[in-house]
C-alpha cells in the first residue's frame, strides 16, 4: 500500500484492468467518462463497480455522465459545455479528496473518447490545484492499445506481475464478460507475456500533444458506411477544438 492519495479517470469501464495491480495497491478514487455501451447500448458500468468494490477502490462522483453515443453527439455538435462542467466537478472531487496522483487513459489516436479522457483529466488536475492551492496532482497516463509501454520513460511507475498478481488480474478479466472478445483479440495479437507488466507514464504540465494522424477516423468511416453512425468524428474538426477550449481555462479563477 502507498500513502499517496490516488485517483483514476478512464473513458470506459474496463480500462482499469490495464493497471489492475496498481488499482489493488493504491485503491484509488475512480471516475469514468462513459458507460462503455458503444453502438450496442449495453453498459459495462455494473461490472466495473463490482470489481472496484472487490479491490477496495472508491467510486468518485462522476460515473458515466455520458453514454458513448451522447459523448460522440456532443463532440460532433461542438458542444463543449458538458465537458467543461465535468472538468469542474472532477477537479472539485480531486481537491476534496486530497488527491496527489491522478492517472488516466493516454492519447493514442485509436478512440476519440480515450483522447478526450486524457484532455479532461489534465484540465481537472489544474482545477484541483486552484481549488486547494499549491500544485496539481501528479499526472500519469497509460496505454490502452497494444501492450504496456515497452521502454518505460524516466519517472514511470511500473509493475511486473508475479504469479499471484497475474492470477488475480486474470480473475478480474474473466469477471468482465463484456470484454471477452476484446481481451481474446489482444492476447492473440500480443501474447500473454506482453501483458505481464503495467506502466503508468508521467505526464507533463504543458498542453497535451495530439497525434499527427488518428486511426479512429478510418474506423469511424467504416462504421458510418455500415450505418452504425451517421458522421465521422475527426480530430481537427471535433477533438482539437475541445482541446483548445480546455486550454483556454488554464489559469482561470
């Protein structure tokens, strides 16, 4: 156990499994952006809450204020108000809980919700610093697409799972039936050995850097062509303006 007060903010239920040993060790305050229902409309929130209770983590006040479809609709409409309101609530919660370390999804360009999660976490950390005075919580993020960081950067928090920790993580994954297909795909692609480690990477206090190219635009085009969605979320048209709106709150009272 650590004496540091930690928090975790993820885009979707299930992301906490990528840092499950860290969750077991630190028992963070956990908030989540969407219910993970995707296009199918089936929430994963109940599975997340069941596992977090077993691990001794604390549920924060933000538990899926968006469905995935609602999140995408807000991005497509350029409606930044609900995101700014969420940042204020999350910042208040971090300050009230005395959080000193906040971990979140990383920006990878594979899913707009993941990238938005990282942007919101950065902004909320700044709000927390203003609310309580002093510096913001230390910021870390972790990769979701592919294996954990193969070469951890300086200052990273890393774990190499032993037999007991790996067994507990496998049990947690099995208790997430909604993720069975995703887990099977990743293990087949990467192999089990690639997922024996966990890595939380330090995040700088400066503006987040969005990737030059994102994969979610091509995937979104496929989904639009198949009739699942009506429009493609594009980084420059939809995500970058939100990032700019969040940056404009830097230094606000």
